[in-house]
């Protein structure tokens, strides 16, 4: 009886796996090389959303938020840290990777103009990004491939 149950279980397992292709072994594939533009696009999508929500808060409340907490946004995510700097009616947002391993960029920042730039240039907007070595460079993000 046990032998029959074991045989039935083995047949059921074989039937369930039949027709499925064996997935590529993750250990055999080399990890993808870090890509600075991919990092900029990732940070840019997050920054654009934060800028949009910050601008919406300003328009709705007729005053500038002093922090992301005022808007109901967490300043930390599992992958990024976010900072909001306010000067009068202007704001500047920085989004940085909490763990830089596997990335070529440390952070990107932009201000309220990213919303206008994206509206005028088919979703593309500039950001100031900081590489791991501290060098700063301007990156265009968004459009069909980014935010």
C-alpha cells in the first residue's frame, strides 16, 4: 500500500512538471553589469513622483511642506533615502541609494522644474546625479524608457 501511494505521488509530481521548460540556472548567469543610466532612471522615477506629490501639496494647502512627513511620505524605503529641502516656495529633492553596492550612482536630485520639463519634453527631464566617486553629472531621464 505504501509503495503504491509513493508511486502515485511520484507520478503526480512527474505529471505536474511535464511540459515545463527547465528555468535557466541563476547561478550560471553572470549578474548584470551596473548601468549608470538605469540607476538614474530608477532614481528619476521616484524623484518625479515625489516632486509631483510635493507640488500637489503646495497647491492644495497654499503653503510649502517642511518635510516629506507633512505630505505623508516616508523618507526611507528599503532601497532609498529621500530628502526634501525647502527655500521659500521652492523645493529640492534628493533620492539616494541606501546601499550603493551594485550601483554606479549614489544619488540624484532635482527641483520643482522637473515637472515642467517633463511636460514640455515628452516626459524627459534633467537631474543632477552624484557618482560613487563624488563626481556630479547631469543626466536626462524619463520619456518612454524612464519616468
